[in-house]
C-alpha cells in the first residue's frame, strides 16, 4: 500500500525500513508518528509527523498488534 492509500482508512501502518517499535498512525486525516518502548507498552509516545519525500517511495502494511512491531 502506498502513502496516499493510507489516508483511506484510519489505523497504524509500518514498513520494513522503520525501526523496531515505530509506526505511523492515520487518525481523522492526521499523520502521527508512534513509538512503542517495547511490545507491552500501552502508552506510546506520539507526535505530529513531518513528511519527507522518501516516505512516498515505501510499501506499507497495516499494523494489527503492537507486538508485531518487534522481532
């Protein structure tokens, strides 16, 4: 799924290039960065995400559990 498609459905998304525990969240048209400390973290750090051109070149997948963000 490309970056433009993410805005069609609220949720959290990740890609292979992101660091462990990090994903982006689309909520009501807002683009947020989300960082979990570990797979048991239920209160992650969130901030408005600044876009960069290389984000448009990535292939994203939906995050169904925060645990999937960790190896």
